[in-house]
């Protein structure tokens, strides 16, 4: 909250979107918001590590893997969160913009654009 205030930016956190849906329209800002679940795994031994979100990035809670001591991690997207992963999963609420869906079609009839006007008539 303080962060937003300092930068004069009010970004919707979409916090009214229920966690159990894949996506929903945010009642606050009207954006289509997708719930995206991620877990972090150690890049070395593959165990799940606890993660959190800091500045919009998924970062490990602990710097090093408790299993092997490495400090490199891979982010893995979950299709659905389940009770096995829920202790490790972090949720990112992302607005889905539909601008790549193009419904516009060219339906203007070229022949009716008027270029032949004035040339009609009997020239005999
Ligand atoms: Zn919102
Ligand atoms: Zn490890």
C-alpha cells in the first residue's frame, strides 16, 4: 500500500477474484484476471522450495535449497493448485488482455466506393 502511494500509482490488486477460479472479471477494475499458480524448484535437486512474490517476481523465501544448498531455482507453472502443492504455491493475479483477438473484418464493398461516379451515362 505504501509502495503504491509513494509512486502515485494505483494499480488494482484484483483482490476480489476468488482463488478457486481459473479466471474472472475483477469487480474493481473490470479486467479479465487469470489466477496463475507457480512453484519454485531447486535447479539442482528438484525439491520444491517455499516461494513468495516480491516486486512482481517469484523469489525463494530462503536463499539456498535446504536439501542441497544450491541457490538456483526454476519457476514452474501449475495448471491447478492442489493440496500437495498449496504450501509451496504462489499466486499471481494477471490481467489478461484480449487485444490479440481481432474481430475486425473488412466488409466494405470496394465496388460501392464511388470511384466510377460521373463516368456513367450514355456517351453516344
Ligand atoms: Zn482489478
Ligand atoms: Zn536442491
